[in-house]
């Protein structure tokens, strides 16, 4: 018995083709895959996706509107292009128009270029940990981090579901090019294809700027005939500069509300392309000119300067904004959180500008600033 057992073991050891009695695996089965990502990346092969040019990783989190700022800050640390916020909507007018519903969570999104899969995986891990810390406080509801792949060629289609027709103020209507809208007599309708650029009317900072533009138009500061200080020197239509134009929404609104000429500048070439395309869609190619740039533009002075940026950029660009604004002209500055408003106001006031009006939505502030004549 002992010899037979030893002989069998010796035979197995000398014959590499002999089956191992302890191995219960199927030799015809494919090899087990290497360890994969877990969490939001569980179903995504980052290495394979990175091999496809123009691939981006989209991160998204559902968050209560009071938690949006904190979630956006966390995502923006990973995404060099910043974040976008999509509030929940209530459909009205037979489903053709939507209104923002603050009782439901907003969706915060960020996009990471898939150039370095290892760096992207590390960034997602950091975001997930930081969101976990934020969720642990339990102050406001925050959903789990989700991830998906987006390809530049399909970007517009991927975003379409998130953009309904949106009414802002009394007259301004944002109509995505793929949707229909029954125009009312006083409507100023902007046909918009957001493409890959920020600025769609969905973020509070953009809505504040649009409301401020409508106010300027009502006072004759865009289309001419102003009855108060701040109108053009000859009383005619205004010449407008849009700094950080994004999709061109503010440029288009200014032109439709009466501006005779709009220069739209952005440091992002994709935004410049989006602005030019949206100007053509609204038959405003002769009024709106888009190019890469910032403030100062080198083409001032302008009657009205639009700057929907962030507080730190407004402060950094304050000298350039003043240089582009003619004496007696109006600057609309948005993208300012309430806790940063004082610093922005100080940056403008030390340069001789005067704040004449203020709009707010949630924690966001927009300022109408005048340069004394």
C-alpha cells in the first residue's frame, strides 16, 4: 500500500501532464480576469477606454440643492474643466416647459479626460472618499458617486436628456435646438445647443446673469434709449463684451435684447466653437463674434461687459474688466458665492467702480457694477 502510494505520487511528479487531484478547475475554462475596479468603476475598463481617442469619464452625484456647492467643490478637484449642475425640473405647459424644483435633488457632473487611466482611477478614489466624509456628516442628502464613459463624438446626444425648454425671468426662453416651444408674443427665444461648453441656463449663475440682462434691456441699456445713467453715449444700441462666453448664451441673449455688437471671448477653443455655432443657429453671426481670449480683450471700451465667472477670477481679472469698460458703462459680474461677495465688491470698488444692483438665488450673487463717467 505504501509503495503503491509512493509510486503514484512519483508518477504525478515526473509527468507534467498528469492531473492534480487537488485542482478542481476546468482546464478548458478561460483564465480568470485580473482584479478589477470596484465602486463606481466596477463595470468600466479604464485602460481599454483610454485607447479610444476623445474618451472622457463622467462622474455624477445626486445632491440636495444646499449640498450642491460642497459636492461641486469635491468633484472640481478631480476635473480640470470644472463641474455642471442640473437641477430637477417640474414640467408645465403640457410638458413643453420646465421649472426648477428645489424640493428634489440636483445632479452634479464632472468630466475627466481619459489620458492617464492610473491618475483617473486615483482621482475617482479620492472623490469617493471625500464624498464619503461629507455623507457621514448627514447634513443634507447626497447620493452615491456614479461613473460612465462619454465619447466626444456622442457628447451632444449624451446631454440632450438633461436640457428641457426653460423660461427665465419674464421674457427669456432657452430652447434646446432639438425641442419645440410655443412662442408667446413677448418671448425672447434662444435656440441653444450646449455642446461641450458650460453655460446652458441651468446653473443659478447663468440665470442670474440672464435676469440682469433683461433688467438692463428694460431700462434701455442694451437696445438704446436709456432713461438713466449707464446708457450709450449716443443713446443707441450697446456694444457688449462677454468674458468666458461658454456656450454663448449670454452673448445671444444680449444680441436678441438689442445689443448692436457682441464680442465673445473664452480661453477654451471648444467654447469658442460652441458660441459661434449657437450664434449662427440664432441668425446672429453678423452681431456676435467669438474668439479665444480674456480680459482685457484689446478691443475696448465696451458699453456693457458680462463676466459670469467665479469670484477668484473676477478678482484676478478686475483690472482687465475695468480696462474693457468705458466710463459710464455697466459690468454684470456673476458666479459669486455670498461668502465671497465682499472680496469681489472690494476688488471693484478700489478700482473706482460702484455696485448699483444685486441679484441673488440661493447662495449665488450677481452684481451690476457701474464705472463712473
